């Protein structure tokens, strides 16, 4: 083979490789999902009330309601894929899943993945019995408050708590909850995921959310340059907001109506 033919063959091979790479880069997620008939959604398998195993061993929760609505909108079957905090971003970028539920926005993550509209409220709240009047940070004065040591809840509380408050720090959420429900503290500060479980189970204490310390909503994450899938997600979330089904899920799982303000970063 002459040098010319060798160079021509090498150039042709390079074009084929480049073309294949472009094809992969431009692959449309919705086309792939529709062709497969399945929407693969990365979810935490033990993250109540957002997603956790039910009595029949299927995953249920707020995230699952939204994921099912997305699958229905795309007219495909939902396939929840259990992920962890460590592997879920690689699962997405390697296309082992089509999207991820319950992802908080950050500039660092945005360098790697894309974010659809916020769909789930995540906030840190002060919770106390209905009989105890607490409306704002000033009302924390003189109160005893349980919080998980070294967490974002601890940091948020420390920033606003009056000096006269008695902040009791514990090493895990179970201890925080137990201190509150046993009367060791008058209040507790937790995320709405932990708080929902207490609101649902402690009818005699009649706990309620007093006010919020921090709001950081969860998004549905997807790969970059998947504009059609992103639009489909945003349209579905908007529909669920307008028809009340998202608030209905919030009442069922988070034990409080959905406040759209809690979906703002």
C-alpha cells in the first residue's frame, strides 16, 4: 500500500470514529427511552418518605409518585434503579439510568450534569407540639431544642438561636426524635424528610412545623444536552403543580400541603 493510500485509509478511519462519537453525543434520550419502552430512574432505596420499600417490597414515596408521572407522560414503564450517594452521578453519566431523583443543585454538579425544574421541597424546620406557640427565631428564646450534632440543621440553628435557648446536640436523628417525643426537649430541628415521619406517627403530641430555617429544593437531574427530556420533565412537574397532584403527594408523604415557595432555590 502506498503512503497516499495509507494516509487516506487512516483519515477515513478517523472520520468513522469521529462520526460514531458525534452520534453518541447527539443521541436523544427520549428516542432511546421510547424505543426501550422503559424509563430508568435512579432513586435512593431507603430514603423515606421520598422512596422506601413498602410491605409488598416495591418502592413507594414522594419521589416514586413523581417518577411514575414522568413514565406515564412518556408512555413507558417505570424502572426504579437503586443508587447511593456515591454512585448515582456515575450511573447517570454512564447512562445506566436516564435521570436521578432528589438531587440538590450545586455549581460543582452543574459542571457535569443538568438540572430540570425543582419538584420536591427540602427544608430545615423547627418542629414542636401544637400547644407550644413558636412563630419565629425570637420565640426560641428560653426553649430547649434537640438537633443532630454537626449537621446542616445544627449550623442553621446555631446561626439564629438566641443565647438563652438550651440547644441539646445528639449524635443521630433517632436520638433527636426520642429527646423530642419523650419531652426531654420542647422542640427539635430536622429536615422535612425526618420531620414527616414524626408528624405522621405522634398523634398524641400533635407536632407541627413552626417555621423554616433553610430551604434547598430537590431537582430531577439528567445528562447535559438532553433538551427534549428536560422539557418533558419540566412540563410534567408543571402539570402536577397546576392540577394539585404534587401537593396531594406532599400531603400523603410529607404530611403538609406543598408550598410552591419551597421549590425556589
